[in-house]
DNA sequence: TCGATCTCCTTACGCCCTACGGTATCGTCA
DNA sequence: TGACGATACCGTAGGGCGTAAGGAGATCGA
């Protein structure tokens, strides 16, 4: 459901994201000792979202339950759910590598960046549901972008082209990851495996639209060209391999395009 | 929040999608005359979702209000919200052109397809929130896919490459449209214009992270290379033009890549 | 005319987020 | 030492949401 990030108080979110000033002023305020910390809440919330495999499964109640407090206790530390999501979003990006692997050509650097990012999205699919329109502007996400720019710096692109390439790459990885994650989640949530689901649909389609192959000849041909299962292969594994192949092939196409663009950018 | 489509009863959804059998059996059943139709409900639901610019704004209650009935009355015609979304999703795809424009080369055909699709997503941003993992498999969406395949048939790609190219193109268009739609929606929902929002964030960033430019030199340079506003241009228009340029440039990169792949596919 | 059957509504349950006001706790200063 | 007042935390409640259950009324075939 495309959650809008950055919707809460900007000052609150940004302060939480970039080193908290109040954490440094040594003086403790009067009153009872805090039983929680923002860090603990964020960690718990990430764990909840990971398990639910969806931002929709994240509720203040579930987070509070995991921490052994009431949902209202969280509001002492975090202004609201929107700001919590902002911080979760950035924090989890700290997992991604940011260092350069020296001496590699830019193609393999970008490929490594893309597959790291895709794996990351599959570990934390809820990240894909945070809107990218008004970025959270946190340090860890920024580092990921910087890593891509570093990898691409070897390709020699003009600024305009570079912007387009960056967004293409992001959209490509996010799209592929989104599809893969949603497929997994659909199987988990509904309890129906992909093959069963497709089987049911295809049977129904044959009954309800017997003229399918005539109306959509190219789609039909593309679907039937799917490589058949090797005899003893687990269908789920085969599907995984198939999508990996599509990812690699799509990325290769994109990289070819970047190379061509770099050439015409006159470098 | 990535809504899972195809979650309801497959038979129900598919029957609603592919010509309703019961509509043809002439015999009216006893009981009061139906005051609504599935079509009217779907139309109202699409209007609601368009206005809310988000699938989250779509509720059975809102749809019912627009039709002047109670929310429970809808359940006579539609099994549930999931199936309603399935039907909305496919129905709205009927807007898109499906005919081929004869005599054009495949590059301009694909470009036209992509920009039509992007405009469509911007008119109906909620479509982007319906999961693509278990496709609805309705006739109108299928026609859109078939149109792309027809446009690409001139490029001479092997089946494997074709699959990768199709998914790259879809992901690219969806990603670009998603960002654009969410930017618009964020401005509408929060009442804060994009420039104001960015201004606030940048100011905060300067205060909280004065070392930003040192930590992220490439990001800083890319951001500062943005073309400045022409004196009397509306900032919103300038932003629109900027994203259009990025879209066109990204698509061009992708098409270059397709061309290269077609070459190495040996056609 | 008389069921049978269908449409549509009211009610209710169980989720969600969070505003508000009350209470328990503890550092600080007189 | 003792009281003050800031702070942490919770209970309640209000307004969302989807939809199960069951009842009221309309309309058909027999």
C-alpha cells in the first residue's frame, strides 16, 4: 500500500536518523528510568516486519507485544508509526556493503551491487513498501546510493545520463525483488503453492476462455516456451532458478545499454 | 502495502473477469429486482480509488456511500474486497490502446507503449499497489502484454531474452510511474509542496550532518549538477520536465541494451 | 394466494492507530 | 530530609476498517 515515508514531523525523523543530540547531553531528566530505547524499538519493529514479510503486518501492538509493554508506551520514544518506519527503513540499510572492491571493472561492481541489493530486499520485503518519493534521507541509504555512484564512476557518464541510469537500476532491482518477494509471500499467506495456484487458474482459463490462444497468440507462445522441469527437480527450485536467470539477463541488457550510452556520451 | 491480488476465490474472480455465465441465463430469479450491478460497483470503486490516489483510500464503506447504499449491500454482488480489486484492476486496463500502429519500427512502438502505460499509471496510481506476483489474468491486462510482445516481435529476440526484456520494461515503467505518482500524492496528502519539503530537509541536514558533502561526495556532486530553474518557470513544471527527461533517457538506455541483445541473439 | 428466494440492512466482532488524562516513579533542590 | 515537578507508562475511548450473522421486505413461480 505504498506508505508515504517522511510524513511525520521532519525534525523528529531527521533527529532520530542523524545522531541524536539529546543522547549526548549527559544529564538525566528526573522521573522514572526509561525502560526502553529507540534502538530496541526499532530493532523489534524490524523483526516484526521481517517475520510478517510485509509492512502491513507491522502494528504498534505487535511491536509492543514483542517488547513486553503496551502499545502506548512506544509513543514515549517515537512520535508515531510514520517516524518509526522512517528510522527502520534507514537502519536496515546498514546491512548493505558500502566499501568498494578495488580493481574490478564497473560492470562486475554494478552487478555485485545489484545482487546484494536484491538479496537485501528479499530479506526485508517491507522496505519495498516504503515510498521512494520523499526519501528518508538517512545516512545508511545514502551510503548505498553512494556505493552505486562509485561503481558507476568507471563508466564515464554525463550527469543527465547518470541520473537516468541510477533510477533505471534502482527500479529494475526493486521491481524484480518485489515480484519475487510477493510470490513468496503469497504462497506463505494463502498456503497455496505457486504451481497449485497456476494450475487452478489455467484450468479455469481453459473453461472460461477457450479462445485464449487465438486472442493472445504471442503470450501463449511465450508461456509455452518455458523450459520444462528436469525430471527430479523441485518445482520451487526450478522457479527460483528461472527468476534468477531472468534477473541476470535483464541486468545484462541494462548494462549493455549503459555501455552504449557511455560510448555516445563521448568518453 | 502490496495488496495480494488473486487472494479470493479463484473461481469467483475469474468468472467475474471472463464473461459472466449467469448473466446469460435469461431466467430471473424470484426476489426483489437488483438495484445494483457488478459493473456499477466496479466503476464506483475505480472512481473512489482514483480520487484517493491510493488503494488505501478504497473501502467498502466509501464505495457504498458513492452508490447510496450500505456497505453490506455490495456483498450481494461481489464476494469481497479482494475479488473487487481483481476486477477493478483488469477493467481499468481496458483504457489502454491495444492496436498496432502499422509501419513503425519497434523502437518507436515500444516507446509509445511505455509512455501510454506510464500515463495510465499516473491516472490510476492504485493499480501499482496491486501485487503482480499472482497476476489477475484478466483479458484487458493480457491485451496490454500482447501489445508489447507484438511491438517487440520486430526486434528478433530469443524467448529467454524476451522474457527478461519484458520484465525489465514493465519494472522500469512501473518504477518511474510509482515515483512520480507518490510524489504527487505526497504533495496532495501532506499539503506540503515538494520544494518546501526539500527545503526543510536540506536545512535540517545541514544542521544535523555538516559533514555530508565529505561523506557522500558523489551524491553531492550529482545533486548539485541539477539544471537550475529558468527564471520564470514554475518549479512544479520544471520538476515534471526533469522526470520526463529521466524517463526518456532511461528508456533509451534500455532500448539500446535490447538492440545489443538482439544483435547477440544472432538475428 | 402462498411459499421460496433473493436483496438489502442492522448489528456486532475484532482488528487498527492514537488523543487524552490519570498514576507511578524518581532526580533535584530547598 | 522532604516535597516538587518532570517524566514514563497505561486505561480508556473514539473513529477507522472488513465482514459474519441474521432479520425485514420484495418479488417471482406455482
